[in-house]
C-alpha cells in the first residue's frame, strides 16, 4: 500500500500512466465478464428452447395405439421431422440453421447427430451453438456444445385389466 501512495505522490507523470493501466485492466476485465455472462445466457436460452423442442417431438411421435397394451413405442421418423419443423418454425432458424435478430446474426446451430430409438422411446440431439463475441477485440468463433435428450417412460404398469 505504501508503494501505491508513493506512485500517486510522484510528480513525474507516473501517476497518470499507473491510472491508465489500472483503468485498462478494469475495462478489459469488465468486457470479459460481460461477454462470459452474455454467452452463458445465450447458451441457457437456446438449451431451454431445444429441450422443449425435443420433448414435444417425442410426445408428438408416440404411438398411442400401443399404449393401452402397456407398450411405449416411438415413431422415430416422425420425431425427427417434428424436431426439424420445431427448429425452423418455433426457434426461427433459417435453412442453414442460422438465427438472426432482425438483420443481425446471433448464432448458428450445428447438429452433429440425432439419435432416436423406438423402444424405449428416446430422442437425443447432439451439436454445437456457434457464435461470435460482441466486442471487436475478442475475435474468433465460440463453440458451445450441447447434448439434449428426452425419454418417454411409463410410471405405472399399463395394460387393460
């Protein structure tokens, strides 16, 4: 603490340089924190919407004609079609899976795999969210991986009695 007081009392201009370095450090740290929380917020929002899409796709594609007999089966093709329909209509993605806010590009959703199983009824979506920083000095593309799954299970024993 004594060194800082000595620098501030110095009349050679070292104080001004010290304050500039301190301000630069604080602004850089603030920008990094702002960007981190923006990315985290974006990731949480997209993950939430994707989870809703996967859940609704599984629910839509359940084969109801088998439920009465105690079987839970999934129409895998219908589930995948419904998921892509959800991505384009509800999430507002274009044909190349890009999301725009007005004219400004937000992110691109890259799907690496969609794995659907008939029994047990499960749909798993793996991929990445690719976005860029809003600050010009933080360049490059940021990749946020995700893996979202939905399973439709029976809680009670089924069948007609």
